[in-house]
C-alpha cells in the first residue's frame, strides 16, 4: 500500500460566493496557500480545466519543487 503523504500534491484553498449583481452568478477563487498565487474563474468548466492542467503539470504552482521519487 502506498503512503499518500509521500506522493507529490498540490493544495488549494477554494472560495465560492455569489456575486451581488443582477445575475447572481457564482464566483470561484483558488489560492495556493504556499505561494499566495490566486486564480479566479467565472465558470465551473474553467475551474475544471485549470485543475486538470495543474494535475498534468505539477510544476505549475510549485516551480521549485520536484516530484518526490517513488520508493518501491
């Protein structure tokens, strides 16, 4: 069984709120608590695309961090 704490990961703080305007649309912000990097999204689809890209390119949010080697 793999110890998940040894696997590379990305942590984000997710904030959701309803914009106070005539459309009352949901707003989404992601923040990387380690770097302070923030991203805003106007649709759920854009959020999902960002998360998929971040997953595929783990250096996106952590440019100085290399993935930890897997111990067999």
